[in-house]
C-alpha cells in the first residue's frame, strides 16, 4: 500500500449526502483513501482492521444508495463500521479511535445520529432492523432498515430467530449478508455469475413486475400462467443459487454480488428497494482487502494492537494469561485424553490455537454460538469428557440461562475459562469484563477462581479437573502478569495472606488487583507494617479463613475489578456482618454504570484501583 496517498476525496466528505454525486472514478479513489486511513490509524491505535478493510465498498454503496439517518443502517457487531464513521462526520476525530476521550471502536448512538444502536456482540442486527422496519410500517414510513451482518454471525441462534419472524412480514427490511469466507464457487461458472449480475439489476425487477402484471390480465388463464412461471423461475433460480433457504423463510434473495464492485452493489441495493417485502442481498468480500499482511492473515488482523505498517508485526508483544492458559490446557490434555476444548469462533483470541492443532480430535469450534457452547459442553461432560469452554467475559453474559439450567443444575463437570475478565480498556462498554462475577455469584453447585499468577492459574485448572465438582469457572484478565513483580512465584490454591497476619488493617482483593495492592504497600512505606493483604484465589465459595482473618481487623478495604452490585465485595461484607464485625468496611468497585473506553491503567486510576489510589484511601481512612 502506498503510504504517500493524500485524501483528496475523503477530506471533502462531511456527511453521507456528499457521496451522492461522485463519479465512478471518484468513488474508487475514495475507497483507496479510506483504506489508507484505516491502516494508518489502526497501526497507531490498535483495533479491528481486517473486517473493516473488507467492507469499504459496501459502506460507500450503502451511503450512496440510502439516506442515513432516516434510513437506518445497522451494523452487526460494529467492528466493521470504521469506514461508516469516516463517512458520517467523524473523519477529523478518527485519529482518536479507541483512545480515552476519543471516538469508540464500535458504533454507539451517543456518538452520531447515524449509529442506531450500541453494537459490540454478534447476531443482534437482524432483530434490531426487523424491529425498526416494523415500526416504520406501523407509522406508514417509507424509510428502510438495513442490517449488515457477517457470515460468521449467521452461526448465532438469534439471527435465525429473527429471520424466522421477519420473513413473515411485509416490511422494508434489507439484510446484507457479508460473506467474507468464501468466494463465488468456481463450479457455478460464468453463467451463474452472469445471471447473478442480471438479477441484481433494477431493470430485472421492472421487467419481472411488468410481465407478471401483463400475464394476470389474460382472461381465465392469466393468473394460473403467472403462478406457474413464478414457480418455474424459483425452481431454476434455487438450483443455480441454492437460495431457497431465504426464499422459504419469506425473503427475496439477491446475489451473490461482488462486494468490492460499487456499481453492482448499488444495482443490488436499488433492486432491493423496489421489492415490497424483506430482502437478503448476499455479497462476497475479502477480509483485509488492500493491505497484504491483513489479506494473508485476516485472523491476526481481526483485532490487533499497534503494529508496524511496513512489516505487519505488533510493536509490542509479550506473554499473556490467554497464552498461558493455552499452554496449561495442552499440558493437561497430553496426560488426560478426556480433556477437550470448546471455542465460539475465538480460538486465536482465547489462546487455543496450539490446542486446536495438537488435539484437533478434541477441539470444537461451534461458531458464534456461546449459548450452544455451554449446553454442548454439558453434553460432552455427560459423555465422560472433561470439557473446557474458553470465552471472553463479555460474551459469557449471553449464557446466563445455560449456566443456570445446563451447567449448575445438571451437576456435570463443566469448566468455563473466562478470558478478558475485568477492565479490557480500549474496546469500551460492550466489551468490559465486569459483569461475569455478578452473574455467577448466585449459582448453586458452582466454584469460581480468579488467580493472579500463572502458577495459580495452573493450580486452579488442576483443582477444576481433579478436585472440584460440578460447574467450575476460572477467570483471568486481558494482558499478562507484571514482569517486575516479586510475587510471580505465588502458587496458592484458595487464598494467600501477605504481610503480618496480626495487622489490624487489611486489603482484600483478587485477580490482578493483588499486584496493585502489593505496590500500594510499598507506597505506604513504614505504615505498611500495619497492613496485610488477604488475597482471594477462590472467590466462590469464599474460604472461611479469609473472613476470619478480616474479622480481627479494625479497617477492611475491599477492592474489586467488577461491578459492586452482586459482586464478591458485597458477599464478603455480608459475611463480616454475620460474623459480628464492628470495624470499618470500605468497598471499592464499579458503581451502577457502564465503563467507557480508555487504557486499563487509566481506568484503574479513575475507579480508585491503582496502587496510588489504594494507598491514598488507606492513609485517609485507616488509623495508621
């Protein structure tokens, strides 16, 4: 990619209406400029690159053919909408992508009137668009609702629920199926591609409507002839396109369409606008298009940290809890053939890439179907296996019913490895891992670990496989363990007390906040002699010894990287109260709010969980 390109077209696009009168050549140049801007920006801020590079022409065509915000363009997940941001008034702010105070890496209504919903999880757009289309119909509005959904999201059950319902309506709903995993099959051949192009032309639908109208006017046989021709046409079309799935649900199907050909995309969208019922436009795109490194390794560039444009390599690369989890699981699996792994289309992100290669017969990628993954794991357990479902905390939220009904209730050995627990930083509200503890705290027959060190992570999995019963949840944060900590060798099972056990002031915490607490002791200097850390590794059920240790204190400070409501801190405080505690108890956690995007360190400080803020609070509140 030529790094010297200047944005001669993009710099003049302030609203989607500025696209309407651009020539074909200008539209092509605009796409080139958008791609350059995407690569330049994500290289310096990190973010989702491959998916956004693949939707450039689609985004341009959407804003050329529809009138946003009156027509609602609804992006599934939202990590494919960077070009949408550039075309909807956020060009000048785009360099602030995913930075504190800057624009979000996902769509969000409080950022622009062109963003209809907060979008961070897959499979929601069709339901949302169907609802908008139904509301338009109820109001007599002629506006459109357009859902842009990737083929990966079609593995999500919610999409099928929405399709099943929406296909029975007579609304102005258009679904763009962005298929970026397969090209138009070679065995379909030139004729199918030609017919696909013809069917995407608006003239096709004008001719079709005119022919049907004329046939129906023929006395006696007109209606019957029209119906027979319609059935014949559909049969032939379904043989060529294999599109009967959508047609059977009540949709009209257009495609496949080259998703990098703006003219064909515009023709297909124009045709869809003429059809008085829900339409699916099936397009083919390439992830990472226009940037060689992303084209060759789209999974690597799905979500990437800052990288060198010239090499495609991350600027910083270090160990992580995710990679340690992957190594630990491989080590256990080598000795126990019952151990298997499940992912919901996140093998690389959750550290399961090596496991998927070494133990392919025990590796299951169920697609973006987290609910199914939990229940599938329950079935594996019933069959005598030891299943581990690795999932980001934010996506585990989708599995509340399955965790209750198909996990805890069944009393099966099912292990959930919860990645990205706590603050995740730049991905913002839709991805912060702050809710999982509150969700699982009330589950019977459930054990929850939140280790701080890699050794404790390994011990938690040993306990889960061979000591604990039923549902076991092991949670760990994004990123890695501090490289300079003196506590890296800690390998406690359920809890650890650091400092003088007789100290009258205690910090109680779990997970990586332990390292902040340890640094807070250093900041307290001589006063640290009066402070101990009660480090929880098992956070459910609480080790009785930890409560007993806190009962002896005059001041107890609980720091929790999660929601205050329903969290461990509330439970710990309740146990202290029941034990007759009459000292001071201070709980620091996230109050009743969603946490916006910023660096993890910044969020730690903002929510008084940094070492500095811990030390300040203790000095202020405790008599030391």
